[in-house]
């Protein structure tokens, strides 16, 4: 079975180099690592040594998957899409393949979301116990990695270059997305600091920030209520 990796250049060759280095260090080696780019002439030599750059037309916005899609023709080829700026542990590809073979699914995700309403998809898996057999999701997170089968994919001018757009693309093709546990932490390279996150910890951090905001707003409202009560009491006393 041929296994390839696909990602796209975003804006930082230094972070990209670290990502590619981690992909080259997998226990199960990729047969190819494809990188979607605007122009081959702009790609540094140190990047070319670690991957195969592929010019992806602008109308195909989701370069993270189209880089491999345009090069691979065997419908049974496994494509694992990842993101620039993330350093993946050496067993990452092994875990993806293990879930795909054991549970016989064609789209394996390491992180994702449930869409709770037509306009909101912020119900995340923080604090949820994911069954060992996986759980169907709506929005797949690209930073954590997504496994697809080449034969399921089609060339498509996708909605937008986001997790939502990629997930909508998979949904239009009738591809069900499943999340599994057991992928472990990834090292996520940010612009001003480097931090290690578990795939669920990213969601927990966002949830914590939201809770803090709610507490602050409630505190402000409470203080305003107390001040209003004191002013009302003074006004009542003055009128008497």
C-alpha cells in the first residue's frame, strides 16, 4: 500500500522545515511528501531536499490535499494531509494507518468538531470520551492531520481554504469523517512562542478562554448591579 503525505506552504519556510523534518522521521516512512506551492523557483533548496514541491493552480484552494492528488494516480494510495508549523511525533503515520486498517474507515482524523446548528460548529470534544471505535464528526482539523484515500477524492474548486472548507469538500464527496483517540501530543509552532499541545488541549484552551470571558462579563454586570442598588437606596433616602 502506497502512503504519501501532502501539505502546503503557507508563510514560513523555517517552520515548514521543522514540519518536514518530523515527517521524514516517521517510523512508517512516507513514499512521498508533497508540498503545494505557487512557484517552484521560490522554494529553498533545503525544502526541496525534504519533499516534492508541486505547483497547485490558484482555483484549487486546498493545496494541502491537491499537492498529492495531482501527482498520485493509484486510487488505493493513502494521502495524509498535515499543516505547516506543526512537528509530528514519529509514530503519527503509524497511528493513522492502524486506525484506518483496524476500523475500516476511509477518512481518519486526529481532531475535529461537531456542528451543533446550521450556523455554529463550536461544540468540541474537550472533556468527551472518544470511543475506541471512533466517532463521526463534521469539521476535521487539518493541523492534527487527516487521512484520505486517493480514489475517494476529486478535483474541486473548494469553498474556502479553511478547516470548514476542506470538511465541506469531503462532505460533498460523501466522505464520512471519523475522529479517534491515541494520537498523542504534537508540537505546534507559533509566531512568537513554541508550545506543546495535545490535540484536545487546543480545544480546552479555547474553552477556558471563553469561560474566563463569561466570568469577567458576569463580574462587570454584578458590580454594575451593586452600584445601581446603592444609588437607588441613596435616592430613596434623600426623597424621604
